[in-house]
C-alpha cells in the first residue's frame, strides 16, 4: 500500500524531489497536473513510477524535460485524459521505452515532445493523434528516431514547423498525411539528412511559411511541382544546403512570397527553370543562389521592382551566365558581393538603374570573366565600393567614379 497520497502537484513535487522516497510508494490517483514534475531532476532512481495511476492527469508538459538519465518503462500508464504532452520527453537523452499502448485520443499538443531525445526509437504508429493541433519540433534532434508514422491522422494539425528538424536518421513515408490544415512548415525537415521520401500528394494550400523547410536535408530529391504554394509568404532558405535537390518548381505560384533570401544557397545540384515565377511581391533575394554552382537558367523576365536587397544573390554561382538586363533594380539598396565568385558571369548590366544603391562592396570580386561597361550607372548614392572588382581579372573598364 502506498505511503503517500499527495493532492496537488506541489505536494507531489516535494515528494519526488526527496531522493530517499521510492516513487512506487506514492499514490498519484488524485493528481491532474504533472507538468515539469521531473524537469532537470537530479534523481537517477525512477523505479516504481511505472505503477503510477495517471488516469486523472490532463497535463504532462515537460514532465521529464532534461531528465537525462530517465529510461523507465511507462507502457502500462493510462494517459487517456492527457491533453498536452508538449516537451514531455524533451532532452531525455537516455529514454528509449515502448509507448505504443498509450491511448492518445485526448492529446492536442505534442510540440517538442521528443526534442533532443537522442536515444528514442520506438514504434508510435498505433497512436490516435486525431485531436492533435500542434506537432512543432516534435522530433527535433531526435537523432535515432526512424519509425513509420504514415498511418497517423494529422488532419487537425495546423503547426508542423520543425517536426523532423535535425532528426538525422528519419526516412519514412509520410505521403498519406492529410496536411490540409497546416499553416506553418518552417524548418520541417531542416537538417533531416537522411530523409528522401515522396511528398507530392500533400495539400499545402494553407501553408504560409516554408522557411528553411528542407535546409540541410542533404538527401532530399523528390518532386514538389504539384504543390499549391499560393499562400506562402516566406521561402527563405527553403532548399539551402539541400545538396541533392534538383526538381522542377516552375509551376509554383509564388506571387505572395515576400522573402526569397538564401532559397537555393548551397543547393549545388539545382538547375531548373524558374523564369515563370511571379516574384513581383519579393523584397529580399539576398544570397538566393549563393553557392548554387550548377544553376544556369533564364531569369530575365522576373519583375524584381520591389526587391530591396540583392547582396550575394549569385555569389559563387559558378555556372550562372544569363541575361539580367531587363531587371528593374531601382529599389535595390544593397548589391554587395552580388556576383562575387560568379566565375562564368559576363552579361550586360548597363541598363540598370542603380541610383538607390548604397553598397557595391566586392560586387564583382572574383568574377573572372566579367568585362562589361557600367559607365551609364548613377552611383551617386553608393557609399561603399571597396574591392568591387578585386580578382575580376578580365575587367578592363577601370574603377567606377562618381561625377
């Protein structure tokens, strides 16, 4: 028979903090809140916790957060009334126990549930997640996790930001997921270095944020041309460092996108047409193709009239050599390093209105083939032209001078 029967979470916390007390001696049947109960605990002996009655508990958020030595079986727990499990096992570096028998039918939030749970790799496919609304960063840096989840009913989820961010091992099919209510997919597969599964059946029509969605997803190379991205406002860093990605995106409706900085930064394989994109709402294209060393596609039809930042846009885009003379760059204020290291680029730019630009720092540095006249440029507002043509060995027109 249990020796202790706490009525509140404070009473329970006092008991579990007493390392002399065995957890099996505590009757938890009256407790409704177990949030942060073992957060950063010094306890190493969790024996007896498997017998706890948690049937009245509704909140288990951060319950074992950063309890680094915790690895006790919990599969017999009745969690049918729990509504939030956000950060429940976050930072539990040792935890790797079966949870597949849990009744999850009341849970609405799983955000960061296994974030940093480096050892966890157990089946969860039987879970009823039909009421879950947030899965943000659920498996972030869960480096071992690689279990099927395709049968999950995620139809109520609105936030999938960072779900598999840094989940280095994860490579399972998700194409059956109904993501029709999701609005945020920022960081979703960021640094998920093994992931390479089809996602073409997804309905992403309500998503507004795809920042860094596949950034650092080094293996990913799947078709996405069927996606309806018409509500997306931010795709900055979306494929940054996605070294294998080389799929058609020309059909995308990006007319609402405002931010395109670093989209293909370091996407070394990408070389697909983008000339049909409507970029008329875009304000920032800084580093957009930086290090995209294969990219060499037409972009001259783009309406860039609202763009303010083009710094490093084609830096180290070693293959790029396409006309850009039709661009309206009159609102751009920064072109620093724009063609730095773009070793193939040699196109006329004399028609550009650069009167708003304040920085041309290293703009053509290392652009070995560039040799075009820029004499018509109005550089009266430029404040920094340092090393503008450094290493541009073919350039013969001399330094630009203000009138």
